[in-house]
């Protein structure tokens, strides 16, 4: 059996799985972002011991929501929780659980999950985007994660799309993440309701006195509201530029999109395919494939299983 761990900013999940990707047990815990890393590690170790108490585990794979130095197997840092700087988490897991462990950032691990068990099966080259609070990405070339010369390749959420655009968390302006993450989509919808209250009345009604989210916008567009549909098209134009850059550069067999925003379904994917295609070089247009993640919220967990099999 393999222990899989997915560590995000506000929650962590663990699974006990077979090497072929069949999840036997699964647990998930919400966490407080004010927690220090030490407290979260203690909770992860305790949950791991509980989950594996009656099973024989051969290895542990970990996906972490932040930059990871894969070569040294150390977490670089986290923008969400303090105390993760230069943390040797695999070593800590090995000491407490007695099994070899391996770690990578969650976008790379999610890409590996979809490549091995999900929408990227039967492909050799895939690009995986996770679009939720931010935008992460993982690139797989010839069946292997591409990490680049310094080990940190794949930051496709930080491709500049709009000069002098909104501030991004990375410090630059107009990045894909600053325009098309779930957080950014919600912000754009809120701005629209303030600037054009009459045109956006359907968005306000859908929110029903709750905060406007990306889901609010997609639900309104799905109902047929023309203003919401136009705003979704505008977002897909920006997102399509980012995807087209990646396709023109890497020519993947498929682009797989996961994260909460991918749950929007056809109302997102139909205009996204159309808008991406218009920015592609003609030689790439016949080969464009964009698909939702097949594993949904388990892409990282099952990617951690595939990662652990490399030990």
C-alpha cells in the first residue's frame, strides 16, 4: 500500500491506495491558516498513523501547495502558512512512519496523477493547470515531469497577459493568475456589478445576498444571461492567450484543467477551446485538446501515489 498526502493552504488530505491507483481509505482535514507549520505537521503525522495503523505501507508520496526543491527534497516556503521555509518534510515522515517518502509541488503531482490515472492517460506530453485560488501548472514531457534547469519550471500561472494589469501575488502585474484564477474571476464579477449594476442584475440575483464567486458568474452565464456570458467570454479570451502560449511552446497532446473553476463545465470549456484556438499557430489548431481533470479533487492524491512508485 502507498500513503498519499495532499497539503494545501487551508486543508490537507490523505489516502491509502494501491499502486494501481485504487483508493482504499481517504480522510480530509480543514486547517487554520494561522497555524504554524509545526502544528500542521503534527496533525498530518497523527492522521497518517491513524490511517495506516492496520495496513502495511511501502512508501509515501506528498504533494505540497508551494515551491519544492525536488533535488534536495525540501519545501522552499509557503505563501499561506508560516514555518515551512526549507522544511525537510519527507525526512520527517520517514523518521516518524518508518517508510521512504518523496515530495513535489502539488501542480507537478496533480499533472502526474492525471497523466497516470486520469485524462492524460495514453498521452506522452501533457500540460496540467489547476485553477482555483491561484493558477498552478505542471508539464509532462515524454512521460516525465519537466522541472527545467533550476527545478522550478511550470509556473504558467505567472505568464504576463496584460501589461499594467492587476497586481499578482508574485509581484508582477497582469499575470494569468491575476486575471483568471477563481479569486480573479470573482473579483472581475464583483467589479462588473459595481460598474454596470443594471446589466449585471442577474449576477447579483444569483448571488442572493451571498458573496459573489466564480461559481456565481458561471451559474448566471449558464442560465442564459447575456452580460454574464459576455464576461465569461472575456475571461476565456485572457485564459486562452495563456493556454495558447503553452501549446505554441510545448505542443502537448492534451491540456488538462483541474481545480474548482474546472467544475463550471461546458459554460467554461466551450468558449475556452474557441478562444485558445484563435491564438494558436495554424499548425497547432487541428491538434488542440482541452479537457477537464478526470480525477477532480483527487488528482494530487493519486499523483502522490504515482510519485511514490518512483522510490
